[in-house]
C-alpha cells in the first residue's frame, strides 16, 4: 500500500500533489484542510482518510473526526491534528499513547516536518508529521510524505518538497 500523507493545506492544494501522489493507493490528510472543495478534489483523485484540524469549519467537521484509528497492512494507525511530538505530546494524547500505543502516530498542526521513532512506550512507535503543504503559516518550504506499508513493514519513506511557501 503506497500512502501519500499531507497536512495543513489551509485551502490551498498545489497541482504537484496530483503528480507526486499519482501512484498512491490512498491519501491521508492530517487536518487543517481549509475548504471542503479541497478534500473533494482529493477524493475524486484517490481514496482518502482525513481528520479535521483547528481551522476547519462545520462542513469539514461534519464529515471527519478529530481522531482516526484504523489498521493498514497489519499496522495500527492513529491520526489526529494536534498531538504534540516526541517527547512533548499534549497531556491527553500522552495518556492515551501510554495505554494504547499505535504503530504509527500521525499529527499535523506544527507545520514542522518530523519523522521519528519514539521508544518510550510499551512498543516502538513511528511518529509522522508531513509538515505543511499549504501557503498559510510560518514554514518556509511546503512538504509532503510518501511511504509504503506492506505486511506490517514501513519502507521507502520519502520527503517531498513542493517549493517555497510564498
């Protein structure tokens, strides 16, 4: 399963996303979608999963949850928009991570690309934040992640730079 991971589009969807994600089986959006028409474009392109972020309005919140737990190729995935990062998780997130550690924990919100292993829990966990793909925020470079999940294994992790924010 080839996954395209995107976050913090803030209503801007670069056309390059369609090229970089053309081989992907699914696109996962980690919140701050912005305009609902953006997610419609992604849905017309590829199957997707998403969570809402702090800037997302009623229409997006009516279609997506704050937290999404699912299984992909035998791995337990938890995606949310605001969760912190290793080792500085939000208190509520940290409590849940200690009792129900997923294999992959995905966040957005910070606009900071991070791919890290966190071994402080009852099992190793991969933390992913794809950075921000939109033009709103303090980040300098717009980024995405693309990776494969096959039979409980993550491979071919790629950072994709879409260009400068401005």
